[in-house]
């Protein structure tokens, strides 16, 4: 009997973003709908096997990075040091995959769904099995995503990561993305891959979300609720790592323009390397009194409760694959306000949101205000439920798994 292994060389952090979050959300969706038989969800800290009753997961750590000093600071500016670090990382993955094989005895009937490049690369180097899928979740290329957190140009490391990734794109049986825009973002960040991506077909596996039952309000949510529900004006939300790809630091200019005509509140949940620039721009554009910024990681349930209290989800990506928080926010009626980049172009359709090209121009936002807010909220909830629900998400994965089992 064939099995399905969904593999993330990451800790299980529960329903978060990225490949590890998709892996866990697949588990939750399949637990509810039961579409994929004999499915194992593999993380570095646990394996969720069929029939597992209870699952615990690690807490999400802070996205802020400490400043390295001395010799460590020097090493972070050397391509050879980063290559060596990545090679050691690869060795750890191989050790783990061999341990898994000793326990599960992988075979040619099994289907393997990899949620990160390194897991796919090391597995295919170790084993001859062909029913393999890589679902690519990075913001642009591996090097582009690394650079978004490190702000250093290292040509040798870029070349190394590009060659490393190219081998996976060539060898994996199915190459998939969470949106067509995710593929576009990869090529935008690294034209080097145009040849290899142009030579093969691409599958699209959109992420999904269905509103869960939520627990009682935490103390923080009670405090936020008292501030937001009594406020008469537009309420914006942003949940994101503060890095180059997400572009959160570009939002204050736009909201300052909105604020010239409308009172607003902007709730930010996130931290990262762009935090200081974001803070400076909030001050520069004079919107500090309208901002509620939560820098520490929050429980996922609390984030969903914030979406239930806000009107618009705003994020100005430079690179976008398919932002999970956007469809979560839409499920609660938030109207997306996004840059027309990558996967963002696949969640705004049917006039359900606003694209922003010019951060000083709010005329498209003003034009949409002619439509009653309640109508726009209902439209976003309906579109999200139709196209990006847990059931639709799981059904796409099931169809792919069945194709591979049948050898197509």
C-alpha cells in the first residue's frame, strides 16, 4: 500500500505561514475531510502519523535578529562561510532522512511532497524514488530570501544557491507553487531560472483556510477590542515579518494619505530587520497616534480575532508568493489593499480589493468606497470560501497525489 509523506525540514509551529505551516494545515484539513489516505506529516521535531490523536507544536520565536560583532560579523560577509554553513545544514538533513528511512522503509510506491528545497534536494540525492513533488514557498529565490534578512551581496553564495536549486527544479517529478505569482516572483528575483522553469509544466496548489471556532479573548485581545470596536473610522491590519520582501515599511506613506480624508487605525503584528525603518517612517509621516504595533509573536487565534475586528488587510510586498494572512483576513471580511505583485494578483478579482502602485495616490481606494463596506466584506468572505477554503486546498493536493499514484 502506498503512503504519502509531507516533509518539512522545519519545526512544527502549528498553523503559521510558509512551508511548515502548509504542512500542518494539510494535516488539519485532512483530519477533517479525510481525502488522503496513509498520510504522514514530517517535521524536525515530530512525525504526525495516521491516527495521531493529539499534536503539540513549538512556539514561534521572534523575527528580530541580533547584531553580530567581531569575527562573527566578518564571517557573515564571506560567501565561503555561508556555503560551509549551508553544507553543514545539508548534512543534518541527510542524517534525519536516513533515520526516517530506518523507521518507515521508504519505497517506490510512496509519494513524497516536499515543502522546502533542501529536503527535496537531499532526499533525491539519497534515494531513487520518483513520485516526488516540490512545493516552492520561498519569497523569490533562496538567495533573494536570504538576502532580505542579511543585506549583504555575496556573489559566490548566490551562484552556489542557484546551482543547488536548479538541480532540484530539473530532477523533481512535479514542481508546484502556491500561486502562479509565486513562480513569477522567483523569476523576478532571479532570471537565471528562466530556462529550467520554462522547460517544464508547473502545478498550482493554492493555500486554504476555513474559520475555526475561537477561544475566549486573551487579555491583549480584550484591550484591543476596547480600542477598535469603539473607533469610528477605517481599521487596517498587517501581519508580517518585517523584511525586504514584505515591504511593510512602505505602508506609512500611503496611510498618511488615507488619513487626510478619513480617521483610521492600523494594527501591525510583526518584527524583523525592517523594524527600525518602519518606526522611522511612522514618525516621518505623522501617523504614530493611529498605529497599534505588536512586536512580539502572537498566538494564531489572537491574530484571527484581530482580523474579525478590522476592515482592510494591507501589505505592500516587493515579492509575493501567496500570503496566507491575506486569505485568513479575507475570511473575516477584510478587504485586501495590496501591491500588484506575484500571488497578490490572484486574490484580488471581481473588484474585491485595491491594488496600490503609487503610495501617494489613494484615488482607487476612494473610488471603492462608493461600494458599501458591508457589501465588500461579504464579497471577500464569499470569494475566500469558494476558492481558498481548507476543502478546496486539500482537494488540489489529493488530485496531485492520485495522479502520482497512477503514474501520470
